[in-house]
């Protein structure tokens, strides 16, 4: 798994893995749709939906106020999340990009790598059941969730993504954080007291996102 390379790989292996993953994600995102939505079996839009500023803020607010997310975060962190969303949500209204094929769970657990004669290469992307038509920054944010800014993996991943035709808005870092915040809040909202490690991990990720 890509996760294993990121945790224990040498610099060369991490660099090669990042370049291969960035290239493949650009290819995935080259498939575009007329609108955002959930996909049918033939990859047509079965259920269109809106992805605007109002929908984003409504989801975050409901997670913080009516869901378990606010409870697990606590008052101070909840306030930080709300402030971050208010300050940055206008970025979403400025995106005028086509909807692309989004894997939506694009991370080191769902990517298999192969040590080939050409170096470390991506061999498979698994678990497509949550794929939909939407913004590319969902996958970017998921992939970089545990990466420090300007890390070795991030630098080579982003460079390869752009070199392979993947477009990125100049505010891609903030946009990716906003998109991943939705996923993190969703996961925390579905967490129970029997999942203390998961709750701690998600809480830390959310706080790091908004700081």
C-alpha cells in the first residue's frame, strides 16, 4: 500500500510514489461531467446536487450544532471551525471549473504500488464505491490529509499532477482544506464513544486544518 511507503520508504521511493500517484490522479480527473452529482453504473449523473457555498456552510453548521462533531470537538475547537469556514467559504463561490470524476477516498489505504524496473509505480486504485462527480480538491485534500505543508511527497505529487494536465486553482491549498473538512466532520459525526482513537485522530486533524 502507498501508506507503507509513506511510513517506511526511503526518499527515492516516496518521490517516485508521489510522482506516479499525481500522474494517475490527473488522469482520473480528466474525466469531466456537465454537473456535480452521484453516478449511475454507466457513469452518467444519476442524482445531481448543488455544491455551493450555502450547501457547504449548512453541512458544517449542522455537524457542529446538531451532530456529534460539535460534541467531540468541544466549544473552543467548534468556534475555530466556524470562524475558519466563515473566513474561507467565499473561495468556493469563485470556482468555475468543470465537475470531474472524484474518487472521494483517495488515500494511502486505497492505493497499491508496485516496485517495477522503472521504479515505484501505482498499480491499482481500490474502493470506488463512493466516487461521484464533483470538485477535484476533494481528492487532493484527502491525499494530503496527513502531509505537512511542502513535504517531500506533497511537492512531487502536486508537480506531477500539474505536469500531467491536472489544473489547480491558485488557492488550491485552502480549497483542499475546505473540501477535506467536510469529510472530517462527516467521519467525526459518525463516531461513537467506542472509537476513542478515531475521535482523537479526527479531532486533531480538524484543529490542524483550521489553524
